[in-house]
C-alpha cells in the first residue's frame, strides 16, 4: 500500500527550528510533530538504511545441460564482400 504524500505545510515546517515552527504554525502537536519532522528531514538517510537491511535471497536452480552450436562466417569488412569461409562448432556442455 503506498504511503500517503506528506503535506507541503509539514515539509516547510520541518525545515524550521522547533521553536520557530511552534510559533509560526498553529497546528503543532507535541506528541507527533517532533518525530514526523525528524522523518521528513532524514527521509533519504532512513530509506538508504532500510535498503541496506533488506536481505537478498539467492535461489539455487539447476540448469539443464544444453547442446548448442556456433556458426562462424568469415568475410571482409565490406557490405558487398563475398563469404570467404564458414565453420560450425557443436558443444555439449564443455565438450566440443
């Protein structure tokens, strides 16, 4: 669920000192405003720390043995040049 957008008034308030904010804005609530102001000021730092704490889960998946081929075509580096040579390699895992 997305976090609700922080009101512009709270962002402007967070940039002021606590005493100035109390006297400037009439909406000051002593129980919530100090922690809210701290979160607004340090949002980037808090987000970075949260990202560092996330645990990356690595899954081990067995990959089936694949047989593949390489087709090599030699020609000069011109658009209209004829093909000089062709070769192909068939690989089964690491065996040619």
